[in-house]
C-alpha cells in the first residue's frame, strides 16, 4: 500500500480539526474531544503492543531511540513551546506563543509521517494500525493549533494555514523516511517514543482535567478498540 496516500488522508484530519475551530462548529468540537480520549487509548495500545515490540525485535538499540523519540517531542512541545496543550485554547495568548506552538508541533507531525512510512515498511498490517493511530489524534491536533493561533490574535487564514503546514510536515515525514537511511533504520523506534508521548503525556492529561465520565470512558473504549481493529486488519490483509 502507498504510505504517502495514507499520510495525505491523515493530514486532512488536521484541516478538519482546524476548520471546526475557525467556523465555531461547537457540535463538531465536542465530537473531536471524544476522539481525543478515544485516540489516546488506541495510540497507547498500538505503541506498546505493536510498534515497540516490533522495533525491539528488529534492532537491539531500539530502546535508546524509543527514549529519544519521547524526549524529542517533550523538548519541542513543552520546552521550546511551553504553552502548548492539546484541545481548544480558550485563553488569550501572545502571538509568539502561537508561532512557538506551531514550531513544536511541526517536529511531532513530521514524525507522524515517519511512523506511517516505517509501519508500512514493516507490513501492511502495522502500517494501517499506525495510520489509524496518527489519524485519530490529527483532529484534536488541528483544533489545538488553529485555536492557539486565533487566541494569539491571528486571523482565520493564518490559523488554517498553520494546520495545513502540520499536514504538509506529515507528508514530508513519509518522503524523507524513504530518502534518509538513518531515519528508515530507526524510524520505527522513534515513532514508538513519539506515539507514547502523544498518547500518555499529551492526550491523557488533557482529558483528566475535565469533568464527566464520557472522556475517561472513551479512553478505555479506544484501548479495547485496538484489539478489535487489529483482528479486522489481520483478516483484511490475509484476505
């Protein structure tokens, strides 16, 4: 299967999330919030049960690069861009905070593309699971990016332009994985670290602060859905 095509579809998720923000689609944003929790559970299961074991099985040094992927996203999102968080930004921020959030997210979204390419480099089965994990958090990611740009005083055009850049970075991640040998060699392990960070350190804390039972429930539903999805993907690939 063509990893680049799947990356394009994933990138569209950023645009959908951003569009919901600039159009103030309240109902759509409520649904995307549920995707945030569901995606956290699904991503964590994919990373721990599929990507990490496969990476370790392929390379003895994989744990070092798993840690490196985790630390790289933390550096980009919470050191270089200290204000960033997933979900809709509801407070006024400075323009600098919006641009720093964009820079931090560009590294993360680049590795979304690396994850998709690395997964398909192993098997269609793993590629599809990683694509789904990436796609599920693309919607809230687009919401986060567009809303922080608007909160920083930027117009709708720049808000949508910023989420389009995130999508483009994902596509570039696929392309560069095929061109840069070290990235192809260590991409799976790096993707495991990035995915674990996004799920456990970005998405889970975001819905833990919210009241109600729906989002915590969706987290467990997302983790359980992984097992059903894996079975369906195995059947589809075998057929």
